[in-house]
C-alpha cells in the first residue's frame, strides 16, 4: 500500500499542478489543487463496496490501506497550510519539519497509550459494560480524542480516526462496530446531504471549464497512477485496475483542506466551490466506474501483447525468497518500531 500510495500521490499531484497552471492559476493554488486531488473518500469507497458486495474481495483491503495513507497525507496538508499561513505564504522548511515532527510525536504517543492501556482498561471494566454504556463510552472516547487533537493544533478528523484505530485493538471491536452502525448510517446520510447543499449551481456554470478539466484529470489520473502503483507493488493487472477504479473520487478531507486554505487566506476563494463540485461529480460517478473495472481489465488481458503480459505480476505470484524476506522484514520492523517508540517516550 505504501508503494502504491507514494506512486499515486506523486503522479496525481504533478498532474493536478500542471492542469491548474494551464488554467492560469497561481502557483500556490496549483500546488494545493494537485495535492487535494490525491485524497479519495474512505466513506464513499466503503459504502460503494458494501452496496456492490465487494467487501470480502481481496483487493478491498489493499484499497483501504491506500486510503489510510491518503488520509495521513491530508493531515500533513493541513499542517502545511497552517505553516504557510504563519510564514506569510512562504514555506519555511524548519517550521514545516517541526510541524510534521509534532504530528509524528502525537501519533506515536497516542498509539503507545492505546496499545498498552486501552485494552487493559476495557478488560478491567468489561463486567460493567452494557450495550448502552459501551456505545456512550466509545463515543465519549472518540470525542475526547477529537478535543485533544484540536487543542494540539491538528484536525478533528485526525482525532476521530486515531480513536477508531485504537478501539479496533480492544476485545470489543465487533460489538462496538455493531453498536455504532446506526450512528454511522445517520452521519453518512447527513454527510451526503450536506455535500449536496454546498453545491451552488451558479458557481458550477461560472467555473465549468476548471471543474471539467479537474474532474477528467482526477478520474483518468487516479486510474493510471493508482493502477501503476499497485502493479509496482507486485499485484496483478486485474487487482491493480480494480484498486485504481475504486479511488476515482474526492474525499471529505478535501473540503476541510480547502476551507482551511480559504479561512487562512492562503488559497484563492474560488478553490473551495470548484473542489466541492468536482467531489460531488466524482462521487456520483464512482459506482458506475467501479462496475466497469473488470470489463476493462478483461479487455486489456485479451488485447495486450503476450510479451508485455509476461512482464506483469501474475495472480498469487510469490518471490522465490519469500520466507527469508519475511524474516528480515519482521526483524527490521520490530527493531525500528521499538527504537522509534522508545526515542519518542
């Protein structure tokens, strides 16, 4: 997922920047336009997978891994916006590294506390937890982390995401997920209605050309660069295309980044309505685009030259030194994870 995400983020950012410059936008607007095009919607993708019955397919977990990394890049984008605003639209490398360092520090401390204390706490109080208590307690933890993240200068979305990750490591994961499903459905409905209410038809007509160009760049670029990244990660062509076709929409973090940029006077005012319109159009098209992934991958497999197909990774193809590589990977991962955690503490 890391290889695929880095390939996609780099390619889409450059493509979006080039398209924005061709439209005559300022460099800072073009940079943020390219970066905002990278952020897909976890809510839309999961809902689409659920409705199309794809949640148990192999490629969906890989897709969610890419989405998590995109969300983290969105959080870094928010940190960058604040830093640029404080520096008067001039990017200071020291301040940027300091902000990203604070983010890393916050993430590691939260995960250390969650891994070592939260499961133990749940075990101690398990006999007192009824369904209602567990629901309220989970929401309370979520909102507490939101407040903590906001007080430290990060986004509320980061706090909620972190607490969801920490709760998934407890013994009450499945129970909590079932209890929160009605809450999730309620806010999913509110989310889609609120997104629709942010679209002003007059602005769509006014900025029709930028919206059309950026929507086309988003869909085509996501399919190409996401699929390429998944292929580079060693997955087969069909898996790569299915992942690429799944990520062809703009996510909710885009709205947050665009609104922060407008509020801090770092980006132009037109950026927000343009990206809301691009997001709505791409979200609307996501299910139909995803339905055609298998048809297109089948067509490519039938029409690509046999020599090229032999160069592509095959389904379930494993490296010859898989066991040795896994042992080294486990050793290095364990060593550097412990080293990083102890340094932060």
